[in-house]
């Protein structure tokens, strides 16, 4: 372990100044350290990432749903209390809501630990360590391999490393350690990350929806912002402080480190760090890929999501029950529906493709200037252009299949019966029983948030768009036959939902009590899914292999062009740190935005006839009384602020940390003017939108009445006289 810190120290000496752009791997943080110090950091590098003793990394968690990461959280007390975004816990809040007890609308605060609510499938992971395994992987690969052979071999090695690591940890008693070995820089490097997985995560608190989602879709991705986008969870462990499945005997987890809360306030130019699990970026994407995002990919996604959202909303507005059932699904689809619109628009406005082309021209000149480089890299861009051109023919069919054909829930739900169909086909009684029992276990969770008539409307509407927009040659045979037989997709959907067992819980339960191959194999929904899958698999993928290979070579070459520059890999849901400063920005000509908002802005936007801008009566009463307590500044409550930290989806819920390692806010969004950020960082425009920690604490104590939660936090930098 000592060698890690020797390397860290050596890295500090050779570091050169960097821009704020970058999602940095903690393992190599020493290379950024001097620049971070210049910007104001007061901590040592090992205070942030240390495998031998407690450090900031031990307070950062990834939220996962049945093993799949989706958001970030941070531990803010000695008793495993976790702060994250309201929209990150939205599904958990919704699952505990009903028309009779609408926690989604009214909020929820546990006044003691016995009131905290368990959440099946919700997990958190905490990083234990990282290791570079590139050398071990690359020594088994060679340039004579096809890209498919290379990927297959690499995956075999990664699987072996994962197996060896997890077996070694189990031998030490760490049975809940999970190793993830993945590729970075497009297949040029490989790192292993070991996490500890906790599976008893309970909902502790959430504000009124009119606080947690204030501004709704209108303000989403916008600044100025007045959204109290936060909620609270708690990690539970067994009596030995080890991860365990849910049990009433579990106790609050005692973390190695938790973040103290700063009430000292912020000012423009203050140093800020964001630590979290950014999902996906594509910063090395070439101009050819950018053009396709603008022209085809995003417009297709927006069109189909728009229709799905409209269909859901019509039914949600008519029924409280349906509104609650579809609230989480609607929010998830709507979030990126707006994002895809903004990304395409901003990529075009900022002329990002031309910026990419400038780099590509430099790359080609560099490659052609040396015989060895020309052999390796000379045809990379030409081959990439050919690959993107070949892919272009299949973009609309693929996007419409993903966003249209499989959007009806009855289609994707039917796919879960494939194991049962295989068992019935093999006539294996033990396998039939096992598969039927597994499927039964999924029924309650699925139908709790499902409405058959709504789903039927979704199929009718989306399939009508599909048959009009997708060339006939790319359509599944089942869809073509439906057009001929039924005339309209509405009639096809009506017949499918009438016939299929997958839209009705009672009908499905009756089938599973005595399953038969004849019924399942002839079910219209399952047959449709199988035909859609067959069509998807029929689309050629040979161009994809060429794209993968030449993308890998392009990234390698770009890094080789400038060996003095320290590059960061694309985000891939692994933990990263970004650093920057609190600050305002100029959005466009004559429009400059301040770096913070206050509770005053909520009252200015208040419109109780518009669900997006309702102000809860309790919050209005507190505001009028100016009952702000120690959280006030200049006679009001600081609400949100912006920094130039580099973030993306998956960073939702990430802590915003000051120079001393104290939490000052919780990141929850990016800004509209830089929606191109996943593809190209825009230093003058890109901003991270954060809810101020003082608004979080004010809402918990004054609005939620949950001072019990405030009392378990470590409060520092409290202003005198408050």
C-alpha cells in the first residue's frame, strides 16, 4: 500500500497546470493536486483518496437498483445518514405512496428510526480501492486480432480478474465485496474497482413534491433554479457493521468517514469539488458522430418520448391512482426527453462538429508526418467516416425500435417469461416450477405501477408513428402483418391486450398456476417481442466493429499527440472527482446570471394554478414570518448555487465539497446553455446546479419538523450570532 502514496507524491512534482474540465479518477489524483491547491484546496491528496485510512471517498456512495447504478449519495452522519437528490429517491418515495397516503405529494419525514421505510432492490456501493490492470490485459492482446476477437479475449481476462479478486476477498471474510473490471479510453486501458455493497437502505425523508420538484419540466435543465432537489436515506448493517439483507435487527451503519456540514456560506470564486459516479460521456466523439446526434438520433428519441409522455399525462391527470403509479416512470422519461432536445440544439448552436473537425485535421496531419504513425493511424478517420456512413442507414430503425416498439410495458414484461417458455419446451418439471415461481415474484412489483388501458394507448400511438416513419424493409414481420390485418395500430393494440395474458394480473396468475407451452408460445405479446428481437438482431453490425477499432485507435492517437497533457477517460459510472469554483456566467448577449438564488425567487415564481409552481402553505407561512433560524443570510434563505464543475448524469446527488472537505451543497442538474457537455466541455458556459446545504437543513428542520436528523449531523463553520 505504501507504494501508492510514493507514486502520488512523485506525481505532484511533475504536474502542470490544468483546466477545470475533467472527470478525474481518484487513483491518479496526484497529477491534479497542485492545480487544485492553486485553486484553493486545503486538503492533502490522501485526505481525498486513501486505501489505508479513512478519506473522503468513504463518504461517497453510488445508489443502485438491483445492481444497476443510477445516482450518487453522500454519508453525512456517524449513523449512515445519506443525502441525495429528490429525483434519485423518487422511485422509493413513490413506492411508499398511495391515494390514501400520498407521500410523493405531501413529503415524508421519519421522526425516529423505527419510522424509516425499507426499499426492496435499493442498494448502495462504497469504493474500497482501485487498481490498474492494463498491463495484464494488454499482454494477451495483439494487433492481428479482429476487434471482436480482441474484445472477447479482454472480457475473458476481465472476468478472470473479477473472479480471483472476489474469491480472495471472500477468503478474508469480505463476502459483500464486488469487483468491477472495465475498459477506459475506448479499450486502451483497464482498471479494477472494488466496492462494498449494502442492501438494506431505508427512506428517511423527502420534502413536499412542490419543494423537491419545484419548477417541474419547465425549469428542468435551467438556471436560475429554485428546486429543493434533495431527500434522505440511511444505510443499515448487521450488528458487526457488515452489509446484510434487510432485517428488523439491523442497525445504522457506522461509516469510516462522513462529511461535515458547513454553514459558513459561499461566495463567488470559492473552491468546489464534486465527487460522484457520472454515467456516460463521449468526449472523444468525432464530427461524424456529432452530425448523426444532431440530425437523426436525438430528434427520433424526442418525437417518440413526446408522444409517450403525452399519452401517460392524459391518464395521469384523470386519476390520482394512475398519477402515482406512473409518476416515477414519467419523471425518468421526461428528464432525458428534454435533455435530448437541448443537446441537439446546443451542439448545433455551438458548432461542435466544426470544433471536432479542427482536432481531426490536426490528428491527420500528425499521423501523416511520420511513417510509423501513418501506418497505424493514417486511415483511422477515413475508416470512421465510412463506418458512420454505413451506420446511418440503420439509425432510425434502431432508435424507433428502442423508443417505440419496446416502449409498451406489456412487450418488455412478456420477455421475462422466456425462461419459462424454454422450460416448457424442454418439458422439465423442476425448471418449469422454478421459472414460474421466479416470474410470480415479479408480478406485484410490476402491476403496482401499471395500468393496462394506459399501456394499450401507448402501443397504439407509438406504433402508428413507427409504421409511418420507418421504411417497410426494416419493420418486423409482426408489425407488417398487423398493418395488413388490422388496418390501424389502435385495433392491433386492442386485440393484443384482449388476447395476451401479460396485461392482466389475474389472468397471468391463473396461467402461472398451471402453465402450458401452447398458451405461452402463442401469446400475442410474447410473439411480438420475439419478432422484434429477431428484427433487431438482423440489423448488420459489421460496421460497429470498425467503429470500435478506429475509435480506440483515434483515442490512443490523440493522447499520443500530446504526451504532456493529462487526459481523463470518458465517464462510465465509475467514481470521479471534478474540481472548479463557484461562479456566475454570461449565457448569451446581454444575459448574465448570478451564482446563487434564494427563497425569495420561489415566492416570485409562485403560481398555485400551475402544478409546477405551487408553494406549500407551510413554506409560505414560514417565509412570511421570516422564521429562518440559523440558516438565513441577508434576511432570506440561500437556495441554489452554480459552479463550473464538470458533471453529467449519474452525478445527481453528488456532494459539493469546499476546500476543507465540508459539504456546501448537493449537485442536481446542468444548465441549458451547455447541454452539449457530454460530448464537448464548454468552459465558459458549463455549470453544475446545486441545492445549497442551508436550504436542505432549513427544509428538514423548519418545514419537515425533523430536527432529530439535524442533531445527528456534524455542523461546522456556523456563522457567529446565529
